[in-house]
C-alpha cells in the first residue's frame, strides 16, 4: 500500500510546495537539475531491470509490434483528435499531445500488472522495448503531432540526441552495472529513488510555472479532466479489444492493457523542458493524466485481480 501511495501523495505534496515555496524548484531548474534527475531515473531503471523469462517467438514479436503501434503512433493520433473535439487551447493541446506521444511508464505499469496478477515479465519486456523504440520515433512523431495542433516547431535532431543521452545511455549504464554486480535481485527500495526523482521533477516544473495552476479557469480544468479521461479510457478499450483479438491469456492481456495504456510523466516533463513555448498549462495536463491513469488503473487492477 505504501509503495502504491508514495508517488501520488508525493506528487500532490510537490504541487502544493511549488505554490508555496517555489524558490527551491527554480534553483533545481537553473542548475541543470531536471536533466540530472532524468539521468538518475533511467540509470536506476536500468539497474532494476532484469533479463530473461520470455521465449522469443513470432507471437511475442507480433504483440510487441502491435503494442508499439498503439502506444507510439495511435495514441498521439487519439490525443490530436480529442484536443480538437474538445477545442482545447494551444497550451492544453500541447500538453495532451506530448503525454499521448511519450512511451509507457517505467514502473507503475509493471507494478499495476503485478497487482492484477498479470504477466509481469511480459509487462517488463513491453515497457523496456517500447521505451527504447520510442526514443527514436518520438521526436519525429511529436513534431508532426504538434504541427497538427498549431505552429509549434521542435528541433527533432536535438530532442533525439537528448533522449539518447539522458534516457538510453543511463539505462544501458544501469544494465551494465547490474550485470557486472551479478545481482539476480535488487532491493525494492530502489523504486522509491525513481519515485522521489519524479516528485522532484514535478516540484521544479510546477515551481517555474506555478501561475498556470491559478491562471486556469474552471472550464479549463473541466476540459483537462475530460481530455485525459477520454484518451486513457480509449487506450484501455483499444488494448483490451486487441488482447482479445489476439487470443491472449488473461495474464498476458493484463500486461498489454496496463503497459500500453499508460504514459510516462518523466519523459513528458523532459520534453516540455526542451520546448521553446510557454508550457505551464501543458504541465497541468501531464500531471492530470498521470494521476488519472494511476487511480483508474489501480482500481481496475483490484477488480481484475480476482479473474
């Protein structure tokens, strides 16, 4: 229970701290703290990740191809369509499109799959592989998606290089450290380091844009909730139908359902930090999406646990 509540409670504390004591968040941002935090997140993720346990066959690669398509290509399209249907303002649309484009969460998708008694090894495999693929596809898909929302240009090459250096490189280093150490299992306390890093990122990002929380209207917040709910619920429905169409076992279907429907807040915040645009309201959308997927999927996992 503590492990499940640590991140959402910490995120709420981070938002309130950003509103009351923003100076610390500005200090982190002004001293390259966000980049360092992202590096640490994926260094720890690589160290935590174990290999093996799956048989590599055509069926697994087919599942990987389909789940990658849904997570990295179909999800951004859904984000664009929902933002246009709800007539979101440009900052809100940017936030929704970015959170829809990024790969799955590094840890919560696997944890929730485990809670639902799903195939955690498959969940981990999908999470790692889709994240690696997403590092290379996301800058180009994001550029196309943001152009559909408005005249927002991003430097695709620069973003790709940053994703390679701050996401892929530390992940590989973490994996190498794990292999050299020879440890078959690692302490679950490492997950608290990642969660704490995400909380620090939210605190710093929210401190920089703390006016966004008070500057939004009631209508804006209603639109944000409707947008994140539509995108995530549509992904849940699509992934569930896909699992049934592929005749996946119940355990495998749960892994597909939770991993491919979730989006990582850490990379979304890292992308926002590298866009030359006022992204305060966009951060609120990303936070709302993260909270919504955590609470909805946790509740759904508790129901599916019995099946």
